[in-house]
């Protein structure tokens, strides 16, 4: 039995609300979040975006695959179907049924290649789920 995919109404090619969100989250943490959200945007021509639950979300059409969020001392790069993603670098945290995230902290080295691979894998996973049912 396959689980239904989460879907969001209102995703746009470039949602102005995302830029408003980044303006409210300036500084080092906001810069980290922007860097990784920009990477999500580059996954493919079908990437859409919106603000959901107070944070920027990247979607394939109307299906979310990743998000960023700023907290007091860290940034989360999260994945809506993260529990099923390969994670050989063991970056993912969380114990939910589906979602996982990577915590990024200023001054702490990031395994950029591994995180980029997670973002690309999340996009490819959602694309495959949509194309293959």
C-alpha cells in the first residue's frame, strides 16, 4: 500500500513571500539558509516554492521535497520524505515516520557534497514517486 504524497496549493516558480522571509532572516543563519534553498531551486525546471508553516519550502509541482528554517542557533535543511533517503554520510536527524533534517551551525564545517547529494536525492525521489505512482 502506497502512502499519499503531501501536496500544497499555491506553489509558484518564484514566490515573493520567500524573499520576504529571507529579508526577515538576515545575518549568518539567514545566509546559510539562503545558500541551501538556492541549491534546492536549481534541482530542476519544475521546482516551485512557497512558505508553509513559516518556512521556505521547495516543491516539485505541488509536492514538497525540502525546506529550510532558521532557529536561534542553527538552520535546518529538511526533507519531507527524508526517512527513505540514502544517507551514507549520516547527516540526517529525526525519528518521524517520513521527515528528516540536517542541522547546520555557524562555524561548524558542513559536508557540502553530502548535503547537496541529499537535496538532489530528495528531488529525484519525489520525481520518481510522481512519475511512477
